[in-house]
């Protein structure tokens, strides 16, 4: 009785081990890829620029000298609208 139980438990453990091995092997590969992506993005720097206008009309984005600037915020101060733009350089 005990011999059959031990044999059955051993067989189940072995089958679970062989099924789980491919998933453990693939997780390390996925983590390596995500680290590489993060290191590429961290080489860029966010730079701010401000555009002043009497009217509250600002483009969502514009390109100047090959750099694309994106609108982040608009504030009003002393009769001027101030558009806050950011770019990755």
C-alpha cells in the first residue's frame, strides 16, 4: 500500500517538475528584454520650453530643429497665456 502511494507521488512530482521547467526558463529571458528597453529610454532627457501668446491657442505638438515638442500645460499670467512644452532629447 505504502509503496504504491510513494510511487504515485514520485511520478506526480516528476511530471510537475518537467511541466514547470519551460516556464522558469522563459521568465529570465523576458526580464532581460525589459531591462534592455529601460536602459535605452533612460539615455534620453526631458527638456522644457515655454511659448508665450496673447491668445489661448496652442498646437498639441510642433517640430523645431528636428526636435518634436509636446504640449503639457497652459497657464495664464499677467495677460499672457504660457504654453509649457516638453521634448525628449
